[in-house]
C-alpha cells in the first residue's frame, strides 16, 4: 500500500494540486496565477515555491514558470485522486449536489487514509470520473487525458457530448445544472452571435442562450456536424 510522504504538508499538497490544474490550462504557470487561484499573497507563493523546489517537487525558471517534477506530479495526482473520489462519494452516498461537493472534498482530501481511499473506491465500483466528469487518477498515479474542447469553440451545426464541467464556481454549477449541462448530455450549437457574443444551443429539445465565458466552463467531445 502507498504511504504519503510526511514531509509534504497539507499546504504543499494544495499548491501541487493547483499547479497541476494550471499546467493543464496554460503553457506557463506563474506565481501570480497560483496566488490568484489560492487567494494568497504573492510573497507567500514565492516562499512556498522555494520550499517545494528544495524538496524536488517543482522547478521554477524564468520564462518557463513553475513546473511540477515527476515527484511533484505524483504527489499532486494522489491528492487529486482523494479529492475526486470524495466528491463522488459525497454525491452518491450522502446526497450532496454537484455544486456542494468541491469545497467539502477540499476540506477532507488531506485527512483520509489510504485504507479509507481504497474502501471508498471499492464501494463506488472503482469509478473513473467524478460528478463533474473529471478523470480520477488511478492508485498508480496515472490519469486519462481527454481530447475535448470548450463548448464555445463549436461551430454552428456541430453536435457534441458534455465531457466535463469546471467545478470551481458553485453558482455556475447550479446554473449549468439547472440547464441540464451535465456530463453525457448532448448539445447542439444553433447560433453564434458576433463580436464574442453568446451562443444559442439546443439541449434536450430546449433552446438556451449561453454567455461565451460560461460556455468556456463546459468541455465537450465533438459528436457530429
């Protein structure tokens, strides 16, 4: 059974998970981006990055930004596995809505043992995705990478299936859930308004207008055109 490295604190795990998430979104991860995502001051980020670098968990070089080392990525995926399994357990076993599970899992992810993680995994039937459609890393630290696109990137007439939805904003999740934009839902783009305007979509036979920023929160897999 895996054992956590006791030298990695809960705060360090938060940083590693955040850097991993930002690396998937942008080419260069800056200390300012980390500060904004974690809602902390830049000097605090600089000090933490130095500590993580001393532990060989990250590398920080000019113009390249902050990059996880293989050891840092492994630690990030372990806490991410805990987080996403907890989200699914909270939703399926305890009746939490999909807009409530993220913050609750944030509070619990550092505390569960590897034994409890394994039992949750088994009780849920060894799931591969969380309630928002994000892949759950395997116990070996592997994660499936999907070739999806943002809903806002689709052209008029394209049909796609919702793959995953950004889970950081509970209000957005509640709104998207009210529209039915859950993973596996099929959506068609009917119209794109000019000058970076909203898009008009069809979902379950009902039409909706979706702002471009909100559409960027929804990741889809193209189905047909």
